[in-house]
């Protein structure tokens, strides 16, 4: 099968940088304007033609399931009133796709969260969205761009962005050889041959950092099963992807669009201001 239909959302993390807000509310449910971060991610996946949303949750994350479900009481209360329009978007999201959930019992890292999602994905290529990275491109969403790239190259794709050298220790950083492809902007595709999780600036192999959008082929699950805990004692997706990169199966893609790191307070405020200005205009 060529087209990516499933999208995995690892959403089990503790979101400690947003405490105390995230004590009882999942980070992924924090709203930028009136919409939770996770809904932005689901809408991006729908725009890219995906119809199956697989969400890895954990304890205290039940509001995620309630959000992507019908609230009969609310529907009944506002039916026929002007307020009904507030529900239009979320209703169309619920109608456009199915949602399935599994729980990550222990938070052993992003790689482990993705492996936990195997039961929902099965044996096909899939997208991964980290909802706290909020992306925007009005013409063509980042996942849609990546899906098209996958259809051409049939390997793992990671979205990358140029970062300031001093920020390297917040990201997975890649290195590799530029792929020449006339359909894409110069230097926007790189065949990855090295990847380091959160390197100090002096050890960073480039200024290209992986952001929270991936397309993964299902052989990643076997690699993850054999991946030992890495940086911070967590099972890192970067370590698993490095194994795939060694056999030439990872392309890094400098995507077109804006990205906000809503896992940090600064990025969250920036995103809020950006979407507010966009909404007003
Ligand atoms: P982060 O490290 O950004 O999220 O993980 P976090 O741990 O929730 O946030 P802080 O650092 O404590 O503030 C990136 C993504 O991976 C998920 C998170 O939910 C987030 O979407 N994740 C991380 C899991 O699902 N499970 C994990 O064990 C770790």
C-alpha cells in the first residue's frame, strides 16, 4: 500500500515544563486559542489523507478520548442556538476519521511510546505527530508534504529545521548527503547517515534538527524492540532511526512552513500570538 492512512500521536509524556497546568490536564489538550494542540495535529493528518488516528495515552489522559467523542449533553443544550457553530470543526474531525487508543504504562521515552503504538498500527507505514510541535502551512500541511515524499522514496522521512547552534541540545540532530531532486528546493532533502540525540553544540553533526513529524516504515518496530535505553535512560527514536539510516533508509526533509515548539512556554506564547493575528486578519 502506497498511501499513508494511519497517524500515531504519542501523548503519554508528563509535560513537566507546563506544570502545574499539566498536573490534571494533558499537555496535548492545552489550547492555542480555542483548540487543543492535539486537534491541530489531527486536522493536519486528515488534510494529508489519513483516516485512522492512533493515540498513545497514559494515566490522567482521559480528556483526550472525551474530546474526540460526541458530548450528547452539550449537543442537546446548544442545538439550534448560535453557539452551535463552535462545534462545527470538532464535529467534522470526528466524522472524518476513527480514533483508537492504547496506554503506555511506564513513560520510557518517545521510542518506547511509538513501540507501544504498534498494536494500533500493524504492518504498514505510518505517520507520527508530536502534537506539541504545532505546524502551519496554509497551502499544504507538513504531513501532506511528507506523505508525498514517502510515496516517492518509500523510506522513513523525518522533518527537519535549521536551528541556532546553541539549541542543539534540545533536539535530535542529523547529518548526511544532499539528495538531488528537481521537484524539491535545493538542499531540502538529505539522505541521513548520522543522527545524535540532544548533542552539545560542539558535538552537533549539523544545524539540522528533527521536529515532531515523522513517516516511519513498520520495520522500525523490530529495531525499537532491540534498542537499548539511550540518553536520559529513555528508549530514543533517534537511536532506532540511526540504525535505519545506516542502511540508507532515512531521508530528512526541510519542510515548508512554520513550526512552534509548544512544549515550551516561549513557543506556546509565540504560537498563540501567531494564530491570534491570523484569526483576526
Ligand atoms: P517531550 O519530552 O517533549 O514531552 O516528548 P514530555 O516529556 O511530556 O514534556 P516535558 O519535557 O516533561 O515538559 C515528546 C513527545 O513524546 C511523548 C510526549 O507526550 C510528547 O508528545 N512521550 C514522551 C510519550 O508519549 N511517552 C514518553 O515516555 C515520552
